[in-house]
C-alpha cells in the first residue's frame, strides 16, 4: 500500500508540475485527464500508464525473501523471481465493465 501511495503521489506531483499549480488546483478533471495522458515512472513499479478506466498498468514482480545467510548487503533482502509484463499483469480494459469507458 505504501509503495502504491508513493507512486500515485509522485505521478500527481509530476502532473501538477507539468500543468502548473494554478491550473491543477482549478480543474480536477483536467488534472486527472493529464495524469492519464502522461506515462508513469517511479522506483517502485517502473514505467507504466493510467488507463482510461483509471487503472494503473505496470509490470508485476514476484520476489522471495532471502535466507538470512544469503544477505550480503544491507537492504538486499529480496530475490526477483519473475516479472509479468504490464500488458499481461492486469485484466484487459475490454473485460473490465467500467461504466466510465465509452464504447
């Protein structure tokens, strides 16, 4: 949850910087539309996007916690097992049934 909140806040702040604070404060819909147009990128989830239905799309990672004797550097406690591509990690837009999506 914390990583997701970090990524969302970072993307919002990048959008505000791009739009300018006054425009971002004055039009919430315009800010959300701009967020959907800008690609996302952060240290937690990498490159991604926000779909028209509002879902954040990014690669999905499966990690395993290392055994204590395998930790040789502070903070290096995970092994990356596999990565699922962004296009495969989330339900397709066509199967979502979101009422916000036209067509």
